């Protein structure tokens, strides 16, 4: 009888569907869980998990994926859905209604967020939640083409830049022991680039289902980002030992806080090397903003040889993204070695590439210029971060990051505005781009080289 019961139970186990369904479930979950474990292992390596930097890296990836979903939806509505001449007018209107007000608001974002250091997690969560709600608003506006699309897009832009400012202020507070700021920013930026690269084709696929679907995807992503914002460590909200920094090279105030109160509330100075590096970075950001808008229309009218307009834009976009990722990787490898010389060198390289593309205008050189500009932007920004870490006292360092990021964002907007108003002549447009970067290089090279020759303040560095 016992043997019979054993045989019956064994047969029942063999015939039951439960184990098979569980095995199938494990097989289906394996790619997702395995990928998630791999991402978590990479983002939490070298102490980043213990300090909380790993969670910020993952949050930045979510931010990049959500933003690119909204970008795909708006680009398809404003740019690709109408003839070129009409698209140029609509994009100009988009810039006038969204980015022009943003240019006025952007300088306020950094100082405003500077006043609420104890609510940085809440500020990042609000940025995510606002974009989630605005994505739903846009999902209706892209169908009807109503005017509400423009203020909603402005809200998305402001919320995205507010996140960027807060994120720049948060990174220094989450550094693991013996972990340089350059390396931390490299990881954060690289994760954002990878997330954008993965989300862009997904957004394009959702766009084929319907114009609302990328916005629904953005809504889900930003809701997840809202929750993740509150998982950051409480040290993010701590303002102990912090003060505000002045982005000006005033030699009289290089040694810390102002000793007298001024009529206008000011920030403390960050020193000449940082301001020169910031000016050079602003020139590069201005160039990249210019190239995005100018090449978008130029390649739509004159696509790369044998390619459609969409494929041409995709090729240039991939080239820029690849250059950006390579610059981030090189910056992490170089760490903080001679940041002034690195900035001078990469700006000279992108200037040479812009001049060459303007003189010998061709599809290949345009793609190369996009890659070089992406490389220069990433490497120069990491070098700026290294200078801030080296030259700016810890007391005011967090504020310096927030203020510098706001200035760079405004530079990108101004470059885009120049790109939209120029006639679609490749040689003329790239000559203007070369002039932008030449002005930035010529006005900063002497100061940066002089700073490198004399050396920065004697401060301990971390590897």
C-alpha cells in the first residue's frame, strides 16, 4: 500500500502542470532578472551601492529614458509630420513658446533650488511627477494639435532642467571613499546615454503603434522615477557645511565667504580657472545646440547620399551619441589629470573639425563633426567637474555645480535658436558653428593655459 501511494504521488508530480508552469515562468523571467542583476552589479560597484551613488545612477537612467520618449513623440508631431517649410515654422514657434521663456527661467532654477537644499529628493521626485502628468497632457495634445502642447512642452523642459541642476548638486554628496567626482559623473552620464540609446528605438516602435504611445511609456517611466527619487539616501537632503558660490573670477574673494554683506545677495567666487573652463564648456554646448537644430533641417532637405532624411538624422545622432560615450569613457580613464589642458585640446579639436567640415562640406565630415562635438562636450564637462572639485572649497562646491549646469543649459538653448534661423546652406551653417567654438576657444585658452602653468590650489585629490 505504501509503495502504491508513493507511485501515485510520483505520478501526480509528473502529470501536474504546476512545476512546468513554474519552470516556464523562471525561463521567461531570466532575461529580465538577469539583466536587472547585471545592471545593479555595474551601478553599485566600487562602493557606489553603499554610498547611494548607485541609486542615483539608476535614477538618471530612468530620467534619460523618459525624456527621450517625450522627445520622440514631439519630434514626430512637430518635425516629421509636415513638409519641411512648415516644419521649420512650427519648430520656430515651438522654440519661441517653449525655449524662449525657458531662457529667462533657467537662470532662476539654480538659485531657487539652492534655497531648498533640505528638499533635494522631493525636488527630484516633483520633477519626475510633473513630467509624468505633462506626458498625459501631451498625449491628448499631439492628436488634436492644440496650443496646449506648447506650454506642456515648456513645463517638461523646465522640469527636466530642474532635475539636471539638482542632480549636479547631489552627486558630490554621494561619493564613495576615494572616488573622484569625475569618475562618478562619468558613470552617471554613461548610464543616461545607455538608457537613452535603449529607449529611443523603443519609443520609435511605440510611435508606429500610435502617436500617444511614447507618451504613455514616458508616463510609466516617470512614475517609476518619482518612486526611485525617495529611495536616495537622506544625506542628499543634508546641507551641513554648504554655502553658495559665485561664478566669477574675483581675486579678492578667493578664500571663502564674503566678509561683508552686500546689498545684493551674492555667491562666493569659484576662481579664474573654473570660470574660463565654464566659458569653454558653454561654447561647446552652444555648438551642440546649434548642430542639433541646424542639421535636423539641413539633412531633411539634403540627406546623406543614398539615405532617407530619417536615416540620415539617425546616423548623425548615433555618431554624436557614440562620441559622447567615448568622451565619457576617456574622461573616466584620464580622471583629473591636467583638466585645463584637456579642455584647451578638445576645444581646439572640435574647432578644427568644424572648420574642416565647413570648408570641405560632405556627409562624412558632418557625421564626423557630430561625433567630435559629442566627444568634446563629454570630456570638457568632466574636466570642468575636476576643476570644480580641485579649486572650489567643499563649503561652496555643491552650489557651484548647480550654477554651472544652469549656465550650460542656457548656452545650449541659445545655440539652438541660432541654428533654427540660419538658411539651409551647409557651408554657411558650419562656418557659423566654427565661429561659435572659435570665440569660446580664443577667449579662454590663455587663461586656461596660464592656470595649468601655475597650477591650482594645493588640495588633496582622490583617485
